[in-house]
C-alpha cells in the first residue's frame, strides 16, 4: 500500500469513528429523556384526605381535608374552568384563580373565604374517601393534568401499581407450601363444592 493510500485510509477510519461517536452522544440524551416520566407544570403535590381528629362533620373538620396544587413553572397560570374531582364524581370548578409561578394553593373541602393561597369548595361533608380515592385535576379543556391516588389499587405517578396495596393474599393453598388445596376448595365433578 502506498503512503498516500495509508493516510487516506486512516482519515476515513477517523472520520467514521468520529461520526459514530457523535451519533452516540447525540442520541443518548434523547433516549434517556424519553424514559423519564412527564411532570406537568401544574400538579397535585399533596392531599390530606383524612382530616385530623374525629370526623365530626363540623366546618373545621371538613376543612381539614384539602388538596395542594402547585405551579412548578416561573409563569402564572389562570385556573379558571379547571376542575378537581374525586372518584365519586364530586367536582370543584375553579373560578378566576391566578396561581403565581412557583406557588401553591390549598383547595379545602368545607366553607370559607377564598384567598390567594386557599380556596373552599363550600361543602358541608367530607368528600375524600379515607380508604381509597383519586384526586383528578383537569384543565379548562377537560384534559387530565395530574392525578393523585391513595389506598387500595393506588397507582404512582408513573402509572405502576403501588406495592402498598392490600397485603392479604387470596390464594387457596394451605400452609403446607405445596399445591394441595384445602378441603373447602375441592369440587365435585359437577363444579359444586
């Protein structure tokens, strides 16, 4: 091989390696970003679904239930027409509420006077189920912005079922740690016990 052919071959090899390295660098952040869960700009950051103390149904107890909604951006967001809803379908519609950038507002269940940091649904009863419920925040177009669930069947923000769901096991095997079933589980030929 001549000296010029050798130099050209090395240059082509170096160029190919550079292109390959550049491609790897440019695609790595994009693929990593695709796997990160999307976090909305306005989100439910906390829910106090079980009011402190006994549930006496007085206004103080009912206002012990609240949902905190946070604007994570630097820009203000107008929540007019947005809704907050539980699984039973009880819904609160925001009036002209301006949520400043990097700030939060508490949505209380009971009766009260709205301020910049607290709004009230003006209800006389608790609405959040202490055992299991989901708070759903929708924008003024009806699109789901964020959800927060708790209790049985709870899903985390990444839509994977939470491990803290009901710990009881409903298998019919006995404590012998084999495949034999209890006498109650045996069925006759006609499918009856």
